[in-house]
């Protein structure tokens, strides 16, 4: 299995998340180990070297619910040092929802 962290500008990740950002209150997220040094970007997880992996968007040090699926205990177990959690409070600086023109 291979886990690759890809740093990207936070604004780009918000655009990629689209309607999945901001995360609704009470949603489950995966908190990434801060020692990984990436807070915004993506986490690519490949469990089979013969196949491409799955790319999960990473924002503010978390993997939120997104088009790739919902964060689960099984996914958290694949990402070293990560934990599944429900944030206690909404993001103190929420971004406006992404709109499609």
C-alpha cells in the first residue's frame, strides 16, 4: 500500500470540493497527523500497485466527506497517524459554499 500527500493551495482545494465545502456540522472527518506537514491538498491511497489509487481532498488537516465517499474507520486505518472524528464545533472561519454559475 502507498500513501502519498500532495500539497495544494487551500483555495484550490475549496474549488475542487465544490458543494462539499464547508463541511456540515456533525459530519465525520479524518484528522491527519500534523507531522505529515500537509494541511491542504490531497491524500492518494493505493492498495494495489497494479491499479491507480483513490484521491481524497485534504483541507485544514482533515479529509472531509466528498465525492470520493464518506470518511470511515477503514479509510482512517489506511492513513498512518490519522483518526476519525466529529469536530466539536464548526470551522470558526467558514468559507461561503461554492456556487456554480
